[in-house]
C-alpha cells in the first residue's frame, strides 16, 4: 500500500491536469447555462462580432478600437472563418454568419476556453520542471480564478478572458528570472518582455499598470527605456486597427485621463474624489482576499528589508 501511494506521489505532475480540466468544465457549464448570447447581451459580444467580422473580411480600419481588444478581434475573425469551412451549407460566409450569430459566437467562447486551459497546463508543467515544486505550479495555474470578474464573464465574449495568456507568460519569465543564477536581463529578454506586455496592453489598456513589474526588476536605466520602447513599438504592430487610427485612439485615451466621468465624459477634473472613494470601498469589498494578501506581502517585504538589509544587498 505504501508503495502504491509512493508511486502516485512520484507521478504528482498528474495534478497539473486538475485546474485545466476544472476550467474546461466550469467554462462549458456557464456557456450552456447562458444559452443564446443574442438573448442576454450585446455589449461587448456583438461589438466584437462586428469588428471581428470586419477583420475576417480584410478590413482593419474598424469602428471599435477603444479597449483596444485587438487580439480578441483577430481571434473572432479566425474562428469565424474556420467555423464556416466546416459548415455543410452552401450559404456565403457573411450570410451564414448573420443567420447563425449565436453559433459562431459560442464557438469563439469554446475556443477561448480551450486556449486558456491549454495555456494553464503548459505553464504548470514548465513551472514544475523549473522549480521542482508542484505547489508553485498549481499556484500559477490559479491565475484565471483569482479576479471576481471572471465569474461574471466566463461563458461570454470579452477581452478580459484573454488576460491569463500574457499573465501566464509573465509568471514563467519571472520564475525563470528568480531561479537563475544571473539576475539580469539580456537584450533578447527585453525584446520578449516588450512583446508580452504589448500583447497584454492590446487586450485592454488597464494592463498598463503591470508594466511597473519589469520596470522595477530591470536594473539598468537604458534597458528600462528599451523595454518601454519595444513595448510601444510592438503595441503598434499588434494593434493594427489602432495604428491606422492613432489620432482617434489618442483622443480617446486623453479624454479617459482628463475627464472623471464614464468613457471619457464628465468634468475635466481627472479624479472625482467622491466616486473614487465609493469605487475603492467596492473594490475592497469584492477583492478582500487579494487586499489582505497584498498588505501581507507589503508587510513581509518591509520586514525583510529592515532585518535582512545585508542579504538584500547581496541579492542585488
């Protein structure tokens, strides 16, 4: 019996299939529960339906570039074309898509689900090989389950569903950085970081806050600015619909920053303090676990810097 359990433990990498399978089951359950997308929501599903369809037809100067959500638009375009290839009917592409929008959008969601589950598995296996810790690997795999919004959007078509992909890659790069003897970034690493963070930014502009991570970890100021430069260059290359309408996009971003209202509206006072306080309280209420973990991490780092100052210098 002991030998039996020992053999199981030696093959503990099987545990890495747990979260991807769970993600597949839950996502498909919510997709079936939500039923026809057209009966429940049009924003943002049908915004990406139209913009993705436009790209599928070869038109990159599309109307929706706000998020900007470009990877989701590309994905919708590719999946739409693939689905039509496997359709038995003789209806032209555009006719078939407009006649069966729920089918096409449902397949897009299923494709995203499979993509995230596969990314989760690959990431877990890499982290396990690199660290030798099954706990580290499982922890990284939980990334998609952490934000509260995930439980509202899974089963739907939203750009946030793609966030785990760049987050998985960033986690892998950070673990590689921490577990290597030389804690330094080569030019190839800077280029790769620039691409990954540009990809995340092209999904949604809120990803820009995570750009602080490599900016802090990269020690050399020249390399810091190289990272930012490559990041914005790759953003323009990835988000082609944005690049084609850069002036419009910049005006949109400027309005978001200068106006305190929704979607760039309201007064030009940058921050509405009353609304900020209300939203902050809501955020703390929704993400209590994250808030406590964050405060605990800040406290731990402070203690380490105070009591282990010399070791911190050696780390640098």
